[in-house]
C-alpha cells in the first residue's frame, strides 16, 4: 500500500499480533517510526528518508509503534504480512489520544523525541 502523509497527519500508536510483520519503505520525504512500551513511553525512534542513510525498516515484533512525517510531505510504501483483518490485526492502546482530539494529539506529539 502507498501512503501519503502530511506533517500534520496522525496515525495513532498501534500494534499487530506477534506473528505479523510490517515494513516501511520511504519513497519521498522523511519519516520517524516511534516505538513505545506498554505504558506509552517512547523507547526508540527510527529515522528514515529517501535521501537518508536508512530508507527501509521492518518491524517483526508486536511493539506499539507509530509512523510520523518528519518532512512536510511523506510518501511511503507499507507492506504487511497478510491477510490483513483490521478487527484482529490492529490494536490501539488506552494511553493514545483519539485522532479527533487535536489538542491532545498535539500534546502527545510534542513529547516525542525528534531524532532528526
């Protein structure tokens, strides 16, 4: 699947079952993939970019994660080991803000490390 993100786009933290993997391949722009522990603390941030040293990342554990655009626009190719059944394959944590709560999303994002 090809995904286009604006810097202000928000995909909530989520995780997938342990037997699934997900890959991000940046085609244009810069992204940061944030990894979280079960309490919502950011434990690692991975920088990727079309012109950066790393442009591909594969997550093969069921860690909480969240991709974000670090450039104004980001285009990336996402691959997920299927079949994809959204009701079973995506879990959202209780500590993540709702997509519709823009003020809380802004507060949440402001606490994330910016490795770029």
